[in-house]
């Protein structure tokens, strides 16, 4: 488990999780655009800003489950 530091009160930041999320999104895009779009909708706000509360080790684990299913 990686160490986290607080970016906002309700948000934790883990560089390894962020890197893994980007990697998983890149893998999903060419094989399942709908699932990729759903994840992007979760990870980013409608105005394009990062939804920091969703960028976590938990999200990374769930996202990699989708990668395992579809890639």
C-alpha cells in the first residue's frame, strides 16, 4: 500500500494509483470505448477538472478489474 498525503480534506493522493489509473485508461480505450468513457466520466468533472475524490487506490483496483475483463 502506498503512502498518501492530503490534497483536500476529503481527498487522498497516491502517485502510484494515479499512474496506474492512467495506464488502465489507456488500455481500455482501444478495446472498450463505452467502459473507458464511463471511467472518464467518474474521474473528471463535467468542466474537465479532476474529480480528486475518485482518484484513489480503491478506484485503481476497481478500474483494473474492468481492464482484466475487457482487455
